[in-house]
């Protein structure tokens, strides 16, 4: 996260037989497979999406009592065949910056909206920019989850959906928060501070993916910086054309992708 912040500024753990939710493991596995199928279909068959995300950083190099906050939005994104294309706006106070972005074959491509020069970096190192959009990682998290709740009926937009609360296994927390930690001691320190919950909504009665909410919190053991993320992705099934990567993108470090 420290590298991504710089850019913005310029062993599977299984639940016991009755899981943390008190549900039989067989029921959790069944619902996990249902969610996994909906996530895979949305990412493969085509969808439009909107994203709304809040990021807050405190501690570390940020003066005591202060916070660094960013609001990111996507209003017109599309997904197909494991790829995504979208316009990404970052707002801080009265200022904003606009980027064109693509995610293709495990890489993020980005350029300032007014520029023609593309940059690229591994998407796994930039997940904190849009954790709810990483449907491949969300699907993996569901399959490896320490618990999956039963579906509860909820209202989203003008329709209804079943909401499933997913508690990620410890192995997924570093990936969801783009928090590479070196050494056993640092990893243990991070895991003590890290929390995460994913809420996955399947539209009723179609069981198509309608929404993904991701709430994350964790402390970087290298500098004591705490990050808190609330990320929401709303999707609708749609016909989408092929999404291809730029042919002339410059490879950069993750922290330089938005500079």
C-alpha cells in the first residue's frame, strides 16, 4: 500500500465442521460454489459496472490527528472475458484527477485522461485501487473463505437480492489489501491488525451477480500506517465488446502507475 499511496499522492484456513457462522460446513460450501459461479459468469460473459470507493490512511508518516482521504468512482465500466475497461476518477477535497484504465491478463494499464501514453504494472500490486472490482480475487476469497453466511433478502437499487457475508481466510488478507509483508514477524503483526468482510449480492430470482461490497482495514508493519477501505461494485449483465490491452504501454513500478 505504501507504493500505491506514493502514486496517488504525485496453507488454506478452513472452518471447523460448523464454521464461524454456526452453519454446517456443507451448507457453506454449497453457497460458496453458488457465489463462485455467479462471479465467474459475470467476469466472463459481460457486464457493465459502477464503482464507489473510500480510502482513508492514518498513522505512519501522516501527522497525528490527521488523515489522508480519497474518493474514487467509476460510472461507466465494462467487463468481459476476465478483462475490464473503465474511466477512474480520484477526488481529494475540491481536486480531482481522471484516468483511463484497463485490466487485461493480470496487468493494470492506466493513463491520464488527457494523455495518450499508457503505463502498465501487475494488477495484484494495485488491488487497493479497486478491491471489489478484482472479481477473480473475490472468487478465490469465497472459495477459501473461513465462513460464508446464508443468503438474506436485501434491496439494491430497484430490485431485490440475496446478500451473503463472506469472511476471508487469513491467507487472502494480504492480497486483498495489496500488503506485501516480509518475514514471519511482520506477517503476524499485519494479520493481528487486519480485518476484512466481503458482502456478495445475487439478484433475485436470477442469481446473477448484482453487487460486491468490500470493507478492509489493516496496519502496514513497515511504518505503522493504517489503511481503511470501503469499496462497492454494482453490476448488470450486458453485451460487451472485446477488451484489448494497449500495444505500446510502458512498464512501471506500482507506485508510478498514476504519476
